[in-house]
């Protein structure tokens, strides 16, 4: 899987998480993060886009939720591959 596909999957996961958690206290913040992620991705800033998508999941589900933990692990692997294997 390439970086663009991974980024699209992360943004899709954040979108689904926000849709499933409309009652979350920070739902409006999650939506702002999603808009930012999509705009940053369109502008070619994939690392910032991925960070905003991850933040959207945190706002939607919380940092202790399995969706966030899974997305964080995916982000870490994606980030390392995008940066050539090093932080």
C-alpha cells in the first residue's frame, strides 16, 4: 500500500468515526479537523493531513478507544514509511 492510499484510508476512518460519534462533546472539533485533513491532503501536505485526521478520531472517540489506538498504530507505520524509516 502506498502513502496516498494509507492517507486516504486514515481520513476515511476518521470520517466514519466522526459519523458514528455525533454525540461526542468535541464532535464539532472533529469535523474541523476532518476539513483540515482533506484540505491539507489536497494541497499535498500528507503528514499534516494525517495528523489532523488522527486528531479528528481523538475528538470523536477519545484517545482510549480502540479506533484511536488502531489509527495511531497505522499512523506510526505510515509516518515512518513516509519519512524513509526514521523519525
